[in-house]
C-alpha cells in the first residue's frame, strides 16, 4: 500500500469533507493497491489529474474516470449510489472486470471511441444497466458525456445522468395511453376483457403477467311480463382472460369458500374495493403466476403482484385485475401512481359497460311495455270496429276477419294509387295519417327507396296481365324503421282486357326475415370459428418443440416445420425436395426403412431411436457425436385406406450422452474393484517370500 505523498494536490485524500459517505470513499480509494494498475501509485499521479479527481469527488453529479491502459475505473460518491450493491467492489478495478458495466460494452466502446477521435459528440443516452440492489437486479437507465483527458493524464472523464425516471415515465405513459385507447373501443364487457388483454400485452417491460376475474351474471326473464333483468353471482368469479406465458390455463373458476390465501386476497379486494398485494414470499402469489413472466420483463420470475378491483357503483359487475409487477423495478411511488392509472381505466370501463348493459335491459323492457300498451289499444280499437262492422254487409264482415288475421287488403288504380284499404293494411304501412288525407298515395311511395325498383318490376308484370307475389320493405313514419311485408296481387281487367287496377293482400313477414338473418349470421360465425381453430393448430405445428415431416406413401414430402430443419441442419429448399433418408446416418437407414414399411403395411404406430448426420454440440468438448433422435411414424387412415405418413423427430442426444457417461463410470468402478482384489491376492505371497529369505540369512 502507498500512502499519498505530501503534495498539496493530494491532500484532499486525507482531509475530512464533513460528508461520511465521501470520507469513506476517499479512505477506500487511498487504501487500494494502485501499484499494479496502469496509472501507477497515487504518489506518481500528475497534479492535473489529482485536481480533476478532487473536483469530481466533491461533485453531486455522478462522475467517473477510466485511467491507464487497463481502464481502471475511479468514480465519485454520487456515481457509487447508482451502482447499488456493486459499490465499493467496482472501485479501482479494470472496467472489463465489472460485469454489470461491461454488459453494455458496445455503448461504452462507442462513447470512448467518440471521445478519443472527437469525430462526433461523445454522448450515450438512456442506456439500460442492471445493478444488484439488495441481491435483486434493478433496471437503471443512464446517459453520459465523455471527454478524452490530455495524453499526459492517459484516460477519460465521464459525467453520468440517471435518466431512469424519465425513461420509465415515457414508457409507462405510452402503455397507459394505448390501454385507454384500445379499451374505449369496447362495446360490451366480453369485448372489453379482450381489449384489456391486448392493451396490457403491449406493456412488456412493466407488467409481468395479468389475469382478469369477474363475477358471473345471468339474464332472467319474467314469465308473465317478459321483462328481463340481470342477477350477479358474487360468490363465484370466473376467468376473463390472461396475459403472459402460463404453463397451463389458470383456475377457470374461483369460489368464495375456497381456503387458498391468494383466492382470499382476490375476494377481499373485490369486497372492500381496495388494492391488495400478492407476494411469492408469503405464499399469496401462486407459482404458475410467478412463472408466467418468462417471456416478459427480461424473463425473470415475478415476485409480487397487485390486485385492483372494480368500483362499487350500482349495477357494476364485481371484477378484479391481477397485475404482476416487473421483477427488476421497485414498487416505488411512481410505479404505484402508474398502476393506479390502470386501476382507474379498468374500473371506469367496467362501470361504463355495466351501466350500458343495464340501460339496454331498461330500453328493452320499455319497448315491451310500450308494445303491450299499443297492443291493448289496438285490441280495444279492433273490438269497437268489429262491433260497428256487425251492421254492415258480408264484404265488411269478411274484411274484418282478414284484419283480425293481420292480413292487409287494398286496391290500386292503374297508376298504383291506393283507393281502398283495410285497418290491417293501415297498421302495416304505418302511414295511417297519410292515407286518410285527400291526397292520393301511391303504393310505390310506401316502399323503402332501395326496394322501389323491385316494386316497379313487379308492377310491370301486373300491367302485362299476370298475377305476382313479392316481398318488399315498407318504410315507417320514422325513417330508420321498416318492416318486411309479403304482397300477393292480381290484375283487374275491363271487358276488353285492358288493365285498370290491382287488387291484393299483404302480411307481415318480419319474423321470417329475422330467422333467415339469424341463420346466416350463425353459419358465418361457425365458419369464422373453424378458420380460427385451423390457424391455431397450424401455428402450434409450425412452432412445436419437435420436428415434424409429412410425406405420402412414395416418400414425397408435403410439409416440414422449422424445428425439423434446425434439428437436422437441412438447407432451406422447397418442401418437395426434402428427402428424409438423407439426414439419417447410413448405419441407421435400414431401421428407418423397416419402420416406414411396417407403418405403411399395418397402419400401426411405430417408434425407434436413430442417429442423424447432424453433429451434436453438447457433451465432452472435442468429442464429435452424432445427434440422437426419437423417430416416430404413423399413417393417416381414411375409409380403411392408408394415406399420408406423419413422422416426428425428438432430440434425445442429452439422454444418450448421460447414459453413456453413466455406463463408462460404472465400467471404471468395476475395473478399479478388480485391481483392488488382485492387489489383495498378491500381498500374502510376497510376505511368505520375504520370510523365507530371512530364514536363509539366519542359517548362514
């Protein structure tokens, strides 16, 4: 150890500053062994360097030096706080020895090169580092500017800025904006669960996993009135969706009576409308949720999650959102504020969509109530008209019977103007006021504009003297309302056969049209679900962890997945040019041929272990081994005929290597045992020979 010299420039190393942390760092720096470093002992440091170090040590801004040919790192107390648990171990060491820093070696090399050549500003912005903080990795973003010290000082000086808060704020603000934007498009709770999953999926670095649970609701219909209502089952929560890589589907239904601690947390949050923390340490966070973050947040297992509930507004569906917290970020004030923002978005949209659902029920009940009132009034009016019709003739009685059957009767002149009609026609046309005026009303004007061309075509058929039947939409007083009617007409001709008008009847066919529309929609939905299922299966086959090859009975390949190409090392060629026999070690080809022959002949499932030409990279270094795979084949059968053959390859080289290693060690043990037994057998014989020699010496 070398104590600093008596130079006034190095006196700051021993002079107290009044700050305990700075004094401790100065003591540590002067006690380091600088003799073996590229910069040499402190007593040999140039005065200019000592002045710069003195200024840097006292600066509240994080600063560091890279000194000597081995780039020894020397930093101040402000920078030491950024290093967390790595301080003071990184002080005075070559930067290549500091793992947490050298992980961003490209960024460090760029800024050093820029400072050295001065070709461009030596800046690096928002570079991510991962420092241990209480034995847990923490995500930190740093920006830095660097200058090259004069040649006599042999080094670099960098000023560092902690931009973690700004980077996290920007990243989280972008995620929350996207979540809000995508959730606003939801029109019901089911679409909202899906939109929320999509929004949270984008927050890859800040949400380790997510799970949505909500209470079940059932729609009830009163048998007498037909009014509908909703009943919420608060004792059972069902899964609404997940985000993350769960090994299996999480528990689909949660019962309030379940004794698991994490389920109790969920119902507690839902009941008291407070956020609840779940932790792996106290057992309130299940293992499957901890491991669901392996494709998010740098792949670390999640340790903590927060349960955010919906609001307690009337008619709001009770629901909770479980959010896994990023393992490499502390749950500090900024993180809590951001989670609260997501909580507000979640609670707002659950309440909004629940109220929309209630409004839809109320509107439907009001429509039914209004419809019943109109129906009662119509029946009363019909009774009065029927009473009046008793005094009329046979034609009027027949018209009333048709009205009771909801059949509209009408007559038109040769221009299509309505001249006579009954009450049923007036009700179906919804133009009662118009028809009762003195102005003529054309039957064509009662149709919706987009159906008038059809009416014109049919009217020309009537003018030609032929009866016709067709369906059109009548437009109500409210332009947005319409109803389908079926019209049957016959032409009226005079004595000479000239067209003079039309007689016809019509009936409401809204119900039939609704059934036709519903049938078409159900058929389209089934086809869409089938296509989705086929897409999922295709994605699974292409990304399966084992190789798949499908060929016909002649050996012509029709499908291979990426895993098969990676496992065999086969070049990227058209599928039909792939030959399965070319990847198999020649010694194992007879076994493969025999296996495929059996599969083709008897249609049974066959499996065996073979070696590939592809070399295996594992095992003992320097020893070349061929890849061992589990080869499986089966044939597709349709109507008793054998079709394509599906084969799979599963890498078992590791198991084979372990098996061979175990066998070798077993043989070594047996050999050692034999050597020991042989040595034991030789020892008595040598002893007897030595005794005989001693006796011969005594006699002599």
